[in-house]
């Protein structure tokens, strides 16, 4: 029930949630589409059970959990309207895309202290495009405390902002780590001198900062000291 309430609240506020629930047993059931055959539904939940089970006990327990989940959704959103959507539409609206679309993110970016054609900005987008989807999700978690993007640019409630690091400039830039503010969807980026330096610093930062904001590691001294402070 609580998971349903959290999911419904996120849905109302347009926040995608990384919730990879089974298509047949959950999303199609919620929108009242015809379910798949018993064995196909069982395979979604437990492949081993599908090979060995001759009863629907697992599906019965799953249905009880689904009922509670939908009850929680119904506390927040009008579930009577959900059958207007297809199962895929409901899943994608609630969960967003599992792939982090770099060009979609680029379409909602704003720069402060940088221009689109600055070399370091080119290094940044090049690094993000070459990154694996897992690394892109880690980056998104680092700058926004989320692991999925909305489906369309119009669904972003705020732009993604890249700010110039005004404290670590010149020779100090290549020694500093980037920092982020998840509440404001903002990345503060030193003006690195090469794509290699930017990639090294960015990947280190996104994989080692463990808090939503920059309180834990990235106070001014630690940013300036980079690796040595960590």
C-alpha cells in the first residue's frame, strides 16, 4: 500500500520512478487488459517456478500484493481513469524511459558562465554520449537524485543547469572535482583542459559521492583538493 502511495505521488508530480514491475501481471492487470496465459505470467515472476510449478499459488500471492499496491495508488490518483491508457503507456508514464537519452537532456540544458560552443561543454557531452547507460543513470542520480528522465522535454519541471566553477580556475581547474546540487538539477563544472581530464574527474565524482547533496565530500576545500582530499 505504501509503495502504491509513493508511486502515485511521484506520478502526480511528474517524477519518473525506476520500478521495473512485470508487464503481464502488473501493468496489464492495472489497466484491465487481457492477461497472458498462466505460464507466461508465471515466467515473469519466477522462471524456475514456471518450469516446476503446477499450481497458481505464486500468482495468487502476487495478486494479493497487486491489490494492495493499487489500493495505495487509489489513495492518490483516480485509478478509474487508468484503463484509458495502454499497459505500455501507463508503465512509461510512471517509470519514464529506462535509457537515459543524452540528446533529450541536452535539449533542456541551460548554461551559466559557459556557452554551448565552449570546449569543456563539448568534452562533457562527448563523455556522456560515450558512457554506458548504467553510468548515465549514475550521473543522473548524482545531479538530480533520480535514475530516469521524463519521456519528453515538456515534462521537465526545471532545466538541467551547467554552471562554471568560479572558485577553481586556471591551473586549479584540472585538480578539482565537479559538484552538483540535486535540488536544483545543477552541475558545477571546472573548465577542464581536455576530454580525458573531464571524463576522469566526472566518473570519479559520480561513483564516489554517496549523498543526495554535496555535504559529505565536496565542501570547498575538498573540491579544490580533488583526489587528495578523498
